[in-house]
């Protein structure tokens, strides 16, 4: 298997680097922590290790050293496609090198071999109440797959330095099955279909998902699936879904247990709900004005939204100080394929108007759009209009980054995560001591 071969060759040097940092430089201070960060959700505390991705304030997310535009240009493309193969991205995230097309296709072939979902998973999903949220179904399906975990089966007989091998097996099995499960949940929940989706080994990951979803007769959903999964694959280690995977995995819970927990974090309204909230706001504007409003009308509506105590979803980012390159990539995709779509034209007008309004308001450090401001609009165009399913789509893509991080964490022997807590009184004592005049 190509990923196993390439990872195995890299590990001796990587382990030596980690060993050197831990033993020879353990006392070097990286960051300091203030009370605002402790009580404010550990915001911006530099305390996690991930070589898979990094969010740069000026360039957006960096995947293994590549910006989004560089990534989309460098990765090998699917046949007759302008979008990269998702297998090429997975190779990059795992290995840290841009693959050849042959190497990307080897990953795609591995997924095709592993995409069969056990019958008991389908049976479990069919027995759930019809009103069950799709993210609940998705997380339960991942937990059900844990029965086949190589990591769990081999744990008591494995040596620590080969944990990564079983982790890689599980990660490939899991990521292969996720688009099948997601498509099944979609067809079952919204269309009452219970036939098992079939993964076609002649098609790539994105094209298979498009075919299994059966959502649209418009051309291009395969292309969108490839782009969507790539853009949502990772967002450095500190966001809730990535950090949850890392935290649970640090206890040596296998990739299935860890990713189910990751999905449960992603399902939280403050994490995975944003894309549907953004689309809902656009639809509200479209309905109010009976189409795309004038620039002046949208300017006034944006101010009315803010003055009413509400936010304009999709605008502003905790780290970025530029428009999210993931937003820009999706907007470029849409403008090339359906530039006359009213909802897209409205989203583009919002991009022109809302940042200026937020600058005038003066509260947002970065008033530019993030990825969520446009992603739902693209899904809506292609016929995926069931808002509560959008987080499942997010989850399929996010699995790529968090499983790559999981494999590397096991390969480098990362320890169980255990930060130290303080009481409120302790923090108050720190404040009182800091306020005392120097002797």
C-alpha cells in the first residue's frame, strides 16, 4: 500500500525530530497564557502540534505548505476534470508531498476496495426514528463500524511504534465508507430509499459520491464534491472537530471512536451549523426583496440586521485577516458554472456590501467572508436543499484531515492530552497578586 510505504520511510527522521524537541528543548517557552485566554475558550494559546495544516492570517489555510490556490493547481486532476482527485489530497495530507497522478489513483483504488459497508450498519440506520437528525445517524454509523477496527483488535498485541499501521488501516477503511454512508442517509431520510449505494471502482471519490447522492441532473456536482471535500478537510488542530479527534485519540481510542466524537463536536451549532445559517440568511434576503436587491437596499437591510441585535452569518473570522481562500475558490467555481443564478448573484452582492457595513460598525476584526458564506449556496444550486444534511457533507470532508492527524499522532507517540485546571479563586488570587505594587 503506497501510503504505508511512504509513511514508513519518513518515520525514523520524524521520530528523531520529536525526540530531540522533547528531550533537549523541553524548557523552551513557546507562548504565555493570560486569564482572558483561560476564561475565553483557550483562544490563540499555542499548545497543539499538527503538521497537516495551519491557518495563516494573511493567506488562509495552508495544507502541508500549500495555500488553497497552490493546492488546487498542484494536485493531480480527475479525468476530464478541473478539480483535483480527493485521493491526491489524502496522499498530500498523509505524506506531505504532492503526489503524481498514479499515486493519487492508488489511494482512490484503496478506497474503492474498502468501500463496502456491512449490512448491520444499514439495518441499524433503518431502525432509527424517521425524525433522527442526519448527524446523529452519521455518528452512530461510524460507531457501528468500530466493530471492525484493526486498531482495537490489535491493541493488546501491538508495540507502540506500530500503532500507526493499524491507525492507517482504520483511517483508509473509514474514509472509504463515509461517502457511501452519507449518501445512504440522504436517500433514506429525505426520499425514503433503502437500497444500498454502490461504489464504482472506475470512478473517483467525488464522482462516486455524486452518483450515489442522485441529487441533480445539472452537470458539475462531481466537481463540487471534489472541491467541497478538499476545502473542508482540515483547519489546523484547534477547531472543535479536529481537537476532539486528537483529544479522544490521545487516550488511544481507535479512529472510529475518535471520529464519532469529532462528528458530535461538529454537530454543535457553533461549529457545523454556520453554512446553513448563511444560506438561510441569503434566502431571507431573496424572499424579502423578491430577488436580488439593489446595493442600497442591501446596505440598509444589513444595517437593520445589525441594529436588531443580530449578526450577519458567514462574515468575520477569528484568525483570518483576508477573505477566506476557501470562499474565494467556491465563488470562482460557481461564477464559471452558473454565473446567472440569482442566489449566487446575491451572495456576490453581499460580498461587495457587507464587509463595508461591518467596517463602519467597527466591531469585526476581519469583516471578510469565511467559507460558510458560500458553501450552502453551491449545494442549494445542485439540488441539495435539506439544510440539516449540510453538516454531514462537512463531516465527510473533515475526516480526511483528522484521520491524517490521528495517524501521525500515533506514529510520533503523542501522549494522552491532560491540561491543568485552575479554580476561579486561584485566578482571582493571580489577579490580586499582579495588582500589588512591587516591593
